[in-house]
C-alpha cells in the first residue's frame, strides 16, 4: 500500500460506484459543484472557502469512507513488551 495513493484511488473509485448507483445523490453532488463553478470567473481556481461550501459532497465522501473504508484494519506487533496507560502490551 503506497501512502495516499491506493487509499485515495479506492475512495474515488467507490465514490463513482455509489454515485452511479444513487442518481439522486449524484444529482445533488453535481448541482453543488456546478453552483460553485458558476460563481467562478473563467480560469479562476478553487479556494478554501469554495471547498468549505461543498457540504453535501463532503457528507457523501464521508459516507463512502464509512461504507467501504480503503483500509479495513491495521495490525501491529510490538518489538518488545511494554506498559502504556496501564495496559500491558506483550
Ligand atoms: C481516503 C484516503 C486515505 C485513507 C483512508 C488513509 C488512511 C491511512 C491510515 C489508516 C494510516 C495509518 C497507517 C498506519 O497505522 O501505519 C495512514 C497513514 C499515512 N497516510 Fe494516509 N490515508 C488516506 C490518504 C492519504 C493521503 C492523500 C496522503 C498524502 C497526501 C496520506 C499519507 C499518509 C502518510 C504519510 C501516512 C503515514 C503517517 C505516519 O507515518 O504515521 N494518506 N493513512
């Protein structure tokens, strides 16, 4: 797993899949993006405020990550026994 690459790819792929399966959600995401795009001049880039306006789209992405997390679990093995916050980690 390459940091930030496979995870983002998985999230984007599942986003497209879920939007294809839920045309009503797709329409709302499309409208939200379109509304922001129409407020911009030709060639004007998105800024932080624009991104914060994408509330519905952000909720959709969060729901995609909840339903199909790119990383399902993480397993670690301690190199040595230790105690942390009262818990013994073998
Ligand atoms: C939906 C997208 C993403 C998910 C689900 C995700 C998930 C995770 C998870 C679970 C870890 C912890 C791995 C561990 O315990 O060792 C992690 C670490 C990391 N991620 Fe992401 N990630 C995402 C996107 C990105 C992006 C876009 C970047 C870079 C631009 C990035 C960079 C990193 C780096 C550098 C680490 C290691 C941090 C450390 O050393 O502790 N990730 N990511």
